C-alpha cells in the first residue's frame, strides 16, 4: 500500500453489537472489493449469539479489502473491511458523505459509551447512544457519518433491499434464508429465480430444494453408514457452550406437577366469546399467573452470585421464552412482565417469537431474563426436564395440554385436559420445599384462576 493510500484508506473493525459480545460470525457479504459504498449502506450480515445484524458502512468510498469469509468467526475489534474514502485522514475533515438512511441505534446500549470507527470505546458526557459502526460527535474519522442529525438534513435515497441486487450476480435472498440454505446444504445460485417478489428466493424454495437433494441422495443408493460433518457455529455454538456451563456450574434438581387446565381453558373461552380476536391463549394466561406466583416466591426469580457468595433476587420479572428457530434455540425476553396485562403480555410474546424466528430481534430483546419458560408442549411433547438458563435460579417446563384420565374428589376418575409442569432449579438458591411450594402455588392458580382476583 502506498503512502497516499495509507492516508485515505479507513479500517472498520468488527463492532461490539451490544451486551459485551466477544465475537461475530460473517453470514454474508453484501459488497465486494472495488464496489462504491455510501454512508449507512449495508456492508455485510454478522451473526452473534443473539441475532443476525446488517452492518452499515460508516464511510463513503470504495471497498479495498474484506476480512473474513462467510462462516468465519471474527473477534470484536479485529479488522472487518477497508474502505478508501478518497480523503487524507490527517486533515481531520470528513468529505461530504453520500446521503443514506439513518443509522440504527443498538437497543440496550449504555448511554455515554461510544464505539468509534476504530472500534475503541469512548465515554463522556457528550457521547450519545451507541450506533453500530459509528462514533458520536467528533473523532469519528474522515469519510464517516458524524451523526444522525447530519444524515437527516439530506434526502435519503431508497435503500436497496437486503436481497442481493441483480447487478451483482448474487441470488436474491434475505440473510435468514441464506443461513437456512447453508444449514441445509442448498446452493442458492443453482436455484435460479425464487417464488418471492422480483424472483426473491424464499424459505419454501430452500426447503423444497433440500427435499429434492434428500430424495436424490436416496435414489442414488447412498450408504446409511455414511457420515456428514455439520459445522457448529454462531448461535448453535454459543448455545452449546451456554448449556455446558449451566450443567457444569449449577447443581440442578427438578420437581413436577400434573395440573388440570379445565378452568383455565374455560376462562380462555369466555374471553374469546367477548373478543373473537383475543390474544389470551392458554400459554399467555399461564404466563400471567406465573408472574404473580414469582412475586410471592422471589427465590425462584433470582441468581446465585459466587462472590460473597449470595443469592440475588429481583423485583422485576423479565420472562425468557425459549423459542425454536431455524438458527437454533433463542430466548427472547418479555421485560417487566409483572406490569403487563394478559393481553399485552400475549401480544409481546407473539411479537418476540415472530422476531426470533426471523432473526430480527435486537441484543437487548434477547438478554436480561430473570426466569425462563420452555413450552415444549408446543412441540407435541408431554413432559421433559429443561436445563436452567444460566445464571438464573430456575426454569419452568410446560408440557402439552391433552385430555387424560384424571382423579378428582379423591377417588373419582374423569377425563380432563391436563398438562405436566416441571420446575428445574438451582439447589444452591432454593431447596426442594421452596421449589415445591412455588410449583404448587402456580398449579393452584391454574386450576382455579378466579382466585387471581384476590391478588388484584
């Protein structure tokens, strides 16, 4: 690289996308060396332990070099891409950047902390919220967008969709669809135009192609003894590490209770009779009862702190909802669930679940839970023992609600819609009697939800 180039090429580092993440995996590049990029134009898609995020460019210029291939994991603070801004950085003056859409704030960022263009943290009273790949105020660097206000003063051109533009030769597909294709071993380039708008390849297209590959392999008489290596990266790798840590550090125990859901379902039916579009599902009603029960049993809404040691309980109930997605298991968080009505709680759970499956949630929406619920009944399972979500003190597993033989009044056998609730808990935080009291109290509310009025 010449001295002149040295003065104009800016190095953009892998940003901390929030919550102290240590690395990120390159999912896809949206630009190539030699491309001209505008400020805020998406450069690539990075996958963290929490979500897939489009990374916008803080510079206007020409792409010189990309670092990291799709599937490669890069530590935060290492070079991601080099952009020639066409102006010497020593002048301290940025050329007028090409107008683009507003940068997106990272939810959950700590006010007063900024990540500048070189990836270094800066703190101070004049610093604004953290922006992905941006600094705040002065010192961002030549060719970089210096703030949201500067961008808003200029008209923003229509942004190119995340599906690949036709002039690049890349198939049109959104980042989650590309990830699904890699997971299933489907070559998007071989599919041609997809069934979506303007030939965009959809999830259905990828699943259909994967089914064809499977059928073809069977027709070729593939050996049942063959092996296949599946790389464990991104969220699946982090989930594996998280589960291993939970099993290693938490001495967990569990208890279960079979609960009659007849009255809860009857309550659901009454609510639907008043409002056909009611969001009050049996799961949402159960979560509402759960938040009340946790307020009365705070040691289940807690964590064990090694330094001390001590048990730290929380007034707020931040409910983590285990959600299966094409990327693996994620846990979106309903914050301050204790303050939400049943309808608001149901809508928030639905919104977060949809966002999790689409890979569209922010790091803040996927962190900070104090108690987690695993609804494996939605997968058709009657029971199971969930793993405590480290560093929480407990997790509730909910089995399927099905008509089953059930004994009532001591000796009368009837058929009732029942489900098994299982609580796995950290034995350092609470003992079996406390966990049993919590589960029994929750079961009593489910079997007689009218007693909820006593808590109002």
